[in-house]
């Protein structure tokens, strides 16, 4: 196979729902991958924050391979060891009490939404089922999580959408207070909005949400699908804010490259969902959970500290590149504002120079593997520097 043949087969057989970059990836190790012609690329994307330890990390692939050879799936009518271990590790890292495993971020948010509504119904009766989410948020692609997503572009074509979502302006405390009325059972926050363009919530805004939740028995739900699992230099981004959500949703990075979502419940919320209330066939799959154990068991304070250090280093290097106006974000979740030009166009040209980057709105977005080395950062920066220098010349 060569890249051209693969592009053609996609054209013939794969539904065209993604604006793909012109790159077919053949293999990878750590933060470097190769195409079918043997060219190498520095990867600042980790599959949108999924490959926490990069491509085919040795420890992770050994754990996954061994589990696949031993026991690949059991239904949730039975017990399995990797599922128990992964849940224990997640609780140990977060102080949460119970975990429900599913397969994606959207699905974990669905679980959190169901739990919040049941909590309120059982305690207060009907009429208190609204959920506040933020404008410019992103919570997933199911009909309900599209409704939860506070961006009008996502509210087309597929109606009727699920009722009961109210959108507050991020970092506008007065608006949040205004919307948190007696019909509200939960507030959902991405502490750093990812798809919305790497937009950080202000401490004061999170404090206001915490106060409202405490005063009115509203559940605080942290959507840590993108920010969780060490991405920002803490295991959960909530920790930066001194926030302890009642429910945390995770996905992307926890499986290290296999599909895994998790809904984490605190002492207050651990008893809401019982037998028959919620389920999913693949949830807690042994192979996926074995991969998660490999990822989670390495989230030590020293490792998280190294993520912060590398994030600071990458931020500094990015700030010095041509065309870059400013860089924001935390740890290895960074966004760069361009002086001019189109972010998607730059990302596509960067592929030609051997470096993979993401975009979010009109920012360049960086979510490299958490174990990326300084040398790999330097190599990626040098390549991106070429792309940006060319783009700068073109503007003159
Ligand atoms: C990616 C993402 C989701 C959706 O996750 P999927 O696995 O694509 O369903 C939800 N919330 C946030 C914050 C995300 O970044």
C-alpha cells in the first residue's frame, strides 16, 4: 500500500465526515510517526489527547497485548480484574468513590446528565431538571450532548434536541448566578474549553459555580474528557482551581489509545444510579482497562510535574516562533493565536514540513503525548518554525 491507494480507498468506501489532512500514518513510536513512504512526523496532537504515552508505547502495548491473549471481553454480568484495577487507580488519583466505565467522552457525559437528573428527581421531585452548560463549550456528538454543547452551529439538522439545557456565558459570574435558578440540577464546566479554542475559566468564575452549587444543592459536573488524565499538569484540571466536582467525566487520554470513557462519582453522588439504571455492552472491557492501568499507574506526582515543565518549555518555544501572537493554556494543552491567516491552512502546510498540529477555532492547538521529550519538542518546533516563516513571507 502507498498513501495514494489509501486516500483512494477512503474516497471510495469511508463516509466523508472529516476534513482529513493529506497524511496516512503507517506506524509510530512515542511522539514520532511515519507515513507509507517512510517520511517521519513529530506529533503534537496525540490523536486529540488520546495517546497519553505516544504511539505504541512499549509498556502500554505489552499490557494490552497480554490481556488480549488472555481474556478480551466479558459481559458486565461478570467480574474481571483489569476493570477493578482501573477503577481503583482512578479513585486513588482523584479521591472520587465510584467509577462507571463507558466508551467515549459523549457517552460519559450522557451518564453524568442522567445521574444529575435522577439525583434531583429523587430528592426534589419534578421540575428541577435543567442543566447549565457554558457558551462555546463542547460535550459530544450524541443528540443530548449536542444539546448540552453551547454553540449554535451544533444545533442544526438533527432536531428535536434534548430539552433542558441553559447556556451561561463563560467567565461571567453575574450571568451564571442569574441562570442558576430553582429549575437547575447541575452545572457542567470544562475548566479549559478545548474544542472552543483553549479558553481557560477564571478562578473567580469557578468559585462562583462552587458557591452556587453548595448553596442550592446543584451538582457540579467537571467535563474533564480533554483536560483530565494529567494533560494540564495535574491529574484533573479541577485541582488547579481547588474544585471538587460531584461528578467528573473522562475519556480521551485514560485508555492511552483505546476507547474508554469514565464517569466518576463522589461520596455525594455514588448511590444515584443502581441496577438497570445505566449500562453499556463494552464498558469496562478488560483489554481497554489493561491499557488504562498502564497509563494510570504512571500518573505519579513526579510525572505530572514533568508535564508542567514540558508545557512551560513548549509554550516558551512557541511564543518565539514567527506569526505567533500569544500562547495560552496549561501543561501540555496549549493554544496559539496567529497574527494573521487561517489556522487550518497552517496545520495542513505543517504536515508537509513534518509536524502534526491541531486547530481549535482559529487557534493552533497543541496536545502532544505527555511523555514527549525535549528533543522531540525541539524537532517539532524547528519544523513548525519553517512552516510559519514561509507563511510570514507569503503575507508580505
Ligand atoms: C472530545 C470531547 C468530548 C467528546 O468525546 P468523544 O469521545 O468524541 O465522544 C466531550 N467533552 C470534551 C470536553 C471533549 O473534549
